[in-house]
C-alpha cells in the first residue's frame, strides 16, 4: 500500500523524534538496521538526531546533493521551508516546519518517496 503525501505528513506529526530519525536514516540515507550494517559514521550505534540537530540535518542535505538533488532553505513567517528538486522548471518537494532540521528531513523524505 502506498501512502499519500498527506498520510506521510500526518504519520510524521504523530511520531516521536527517534522514530522520525529512524525513518530518515533508513529511507533517505538508505542505511540498514543497526544490527546488520554500520551507521553513517562507519560504526554501530545510535541513529543521529537528524530531525532536531542542524549539523546532522545538513548531512541529509549533503547526501541528497550527492544524488544530484538541488536544495533550497528559507524562513517564511516564523516557519522554515525546505525544498529539494531536480529541475528548477518543475515542482519541488517542499516541507514546512518551525524548526529547520525538521523541514529539511521532511522535504528529503517526500523527495525520495516522490510525494
């Protein structure tokens, strides 16, 4: 079953921070569960706090850019808007959040899911 963009965003809002981090770790960064593969730092251990730490969220941006995604981040009326896109003439995958790391991670997730 494929979830819609609205269902993905509703699920995101209902999750705890560590669940969101896991979702980004596996679906965006493409890492396997920690018991079978090393994490992004080359060793086993906890999943980084990508959804609430800007330095960790920026690693998501770097990963997406390595896959040829373009990226934009702006603040709009006390909310952050993150966008990933392939072609500036086509719609971007965008997400809003009060926190920049969450906007980045949500937009990256929507981009890799094509929503």
